[in-house]
């Protein structure tokens, strides 16, 4: 019998919360949201599934952290000359963030629905509204409208992309997507300027009801 002790230089790797999120994002990109399980994540990190709960109390909180990582580039968007122009820039950047990751729209939509991540455009548009002396309720309504349009649009777009990869759809439909997105987003943000140019005595836009 060999009673020699284990190699003293062998050490268990300590995983940080950032390591866990980064690994989860790689699984999402490589295999998709259905395969992003705690068991699969533990295998990739070389730990027991129970160890993941030291970093996140639930899978939903882990997915929310991944959603926040997906949305992080939005903070780099530069403000534009008007509230509507800023909403347009942020809407386009949000689409890019979601498309950068497989099933990004589905994941972020779920985290938003559960209230586990902050709405991605509200804070930035609120800052712009204060800078431009625009009504705060208008900024909230604009953020809601653009956010829901973009996430819903990209969800369908990513479904089409997956279908394209399987040869289930034609290239013509895919080619129309960018123009359709730009035209629809432009129509939505055009409505932001209307309350700012309303005639005296016209009603002020009410805040959206929760």
C-alpha cells in the first residue's frame, strides 16, 4: 500500500464571483440559455454545484448578474443633442449588447421581469432629461417604450438567426432586419419630441402607471 501523502503543491483553485459570471457567459455564448445550468457551470469551473451558492443564493441571481454583464457596455454610450436622439443612440446600443450574446434578449427580459436588474435605459435618460430641462415622466415613458421594443425585437431577431443557422429561413428576411429596426426605432423616438413642442395649455404627459 502506498501511504505517500498527496502532492502538497496541488491546491484547490478559489473561484471569485467574477469567475462564475464569466464562465456562465461563456456557456451562454457557446451553448445557449437552456444549457446554462448550475451543474454544467460547476463542471466548467471544476467545483461542486453547491459551491456556486456561496456566490449566488439562487440561479435567478446568477442569471441577473450575467444580464448585468451583458448590459454593461450601455454605460459607455455618449449622450446626444436631444432626448430623442439620446434614446435612439441607447436603443441601438442596447440592440448591439443583446445581439453580442446568444439568447441575450431572452435572458435580459427574464431578469427585468423578475425585477433583478435595473431597467437599462431609465437612469441615462433621466440624467439627460435633467440636463435638457425635459419632463422626468417623459424620460421614463421613453425609456419604457424603447426598452420593450428593442428587447422584443431582438428576441425575435435571435430566434431568426438560430433558424437561419439551421437553414430554416431565407436570407431575404434577415437582410430586412436592420432597416426595419432603424425605421421602427425612429418612429418611436420621434414621439418623444412632441410633448416638448406642444402648444401652451396642452396637457403634460403623465408618468406611466406601474
